[in-house]
């Protein structure tokens, strides 16, 4: 079954979408197909909210990195909650990814974005650049990585 973001209105195996006035929250099992849908939903949702395309692309990139990190830490098909929400008060877009692992925490690697010898470890450096001040909150059922991206045009 192929799911298109604009037609998802009911739960599907490993995918449950809830929309809000300012964004969405989607419960997924981590997979390449679900990550593609999250990116598609983020782009469509932010375009409809009037968010500039550069910010929307940055949000898609940060969401991809955070989901990928959670899947690497917890394993394929781990249950995740991904939230994308515009923030009129502070200006920008929140990306939040919740996973069930209370032990493995994301760590800033110190790998420079332009280090030609590094084969990995640039993802959190990229998030540092696009969403300075991102953090991790422990929850009763795991952890949530939270990143606020400022609008690119302002």
C-alpha cells in the first residue's frame, strides 16, 4: 500500500498522523518509507503555513537526522513520535523526535562540517548549525530531542 501524505487520514501499520493548527505529530515505526512521508508532510504542512522554502528544507533535514539517529540508537522499526510545529511567539519551527531509549543520549561529536577525513558524525554538527540550542528532555517513556529552527528569511 502506498501512502501519500495528503491522503493519510486514518491509522496505517506503523503510521498514525494527528494534525494541529500549527503543524502535526505523527507516530511512526522507523523506516525509510515513513521517513519519506515525514519529510513530505513537513514540506506540505510548512508550505501551507506560509513558511519559506529554505526553512522548510532545513526542517526536513533536521527531522531526517533526528529520526536517523533514533533508528541507529534504537534499531529499525522503533516506535517514534515526530512533531513539526510552527512557533509564532518565538518565530521559527520546532522539530521534536521522541524515542523510547532512556540510556543512549545524542552527543555533540565535535566533528567539523568541513573535516575531509570524517566518515560520519556530521549530523549533530549540522543540527547545531541549523538549530542552535537543541536539547534533550527525558520523559516517562523515553527521551525527546527538541530543536527550534529560526525562519531563514528573518
